[in-house]
C-alpha cells in the first residue's frame, strides 16, 4: 500500500468516526458503517479494529456510555430507564451493569461537576525541532495534512508514543478548525529518532506563551477574547506570531467529546 492509499484509508476511518459522532443515538449497524468507509463489512471491521483498538460497534456502545456519564455530570434530570433506553439498553439494570464496567462505578455514584474555564498559565518554551507538512486551504473534518503525517509515521513503523503532534498556525484564525488556514502539521523530531521522507524540517519558535488546555473539540476561543483574558489575568500582550497547538488525544480516532489540545498563544510583557 502506497502513501496515498494509506492516507485515504485513514481518512475513510475518520469519516466513519465522524458519522458515529453525528448519529450516535441512531440505530447504527455494521453494514451502514462499512458503506461509509467504502469497504466490505468483513474487511472494514478488521481494519477499523486494528487501527482504533476497538470494533466499530464497541465504539458506539462506549461513546453512548461516555455521553451518558457526561449528561449525568451536567445534571441529567430524567430517569435511569430513560437514559438506558436512549443508550440502547432494554432495562435500567442492564445499563447500570454496562456503565459500571465502563466507568468503575454505577450511575448513581457519578457526581455533578462544574465546568471550569480553561486554565491559563504563562510558560517559556525553547526551540523544539519538528518535521512537518505545509498546508494552506480550508481545513475540515478530513484533516488531510494530519492524515498524511500519521500515514508517513505509521508506514515507517513508528509507535504512537513517539509521534508528538503539533499544529503551527501561520495564518488564519484558530477559533474555527474548519476555516481557511495556513499551517504546519508537525511531529517533534527528537522522539521520532529518524528523518521521515517527504517532510520539511524547522523548529517551533522559542518564547513566552500563554498556555490554555481545551477539551471537547478542536475549536478555540477567538484570539481577541483570549488576548483580553490574557492581559487581564497575566498583564501580558499577545503578539503577532505563530499560535501553536499540542494534541493530547490518547485514541487514534477521538470522538468530539474526547478531543483535547493545548493552545500556546505567543505573548510578551
């Protein structure tokens, strides 16, 4: 399999993951998901499981239970049976057993929580060597430069723990991931240990950054709003320089509610 074919396969699997996100509570079946991936049912289930670490329908069940926990934490006021039926279980008892297996506690033990604002701190970062793919255009859910980056690393046999992913925003807003952007899809050179063919080499710029942790997607607050908050809380000014993202997703195909990243906004006193 060549690079283009490998990248397309990763893109197809991401399409399936996005479809599951969008239709999580619909009666999804393996045939439908295989059609989204443009693969045979047998081939699709094996390829998806090899890549994602779980079968497609196991992903559906896991994400429904994850969403159920999130809804309880936010103050879900329906009955346990209502929640069970929405998640595809025939009884509250069956739902509670599955929930305990997934989260280590029954639904009744989950506590409501207040969603805090994104924590903010100032950090100084030295230069970090990266290998990258340049991209300019409209970013969408296909994440094409990142699929190519991942495909190149996987074809080189590099394990996931050595692939430290970054995005260097050179132009365009960072608040909407699907906007027109100019960026570098990058991996840190040192953990890779090798030079990957087809990638350019540079460094993440050294300097002071306001560091914010963002969960639940790839979108970020507008820079104008961030600049106001950074100035108010730290006395620093945002400067016109590349904004960086460091991706922290543990899974290969994180669902929207599982996505997280750190946003590095360049600042000066």
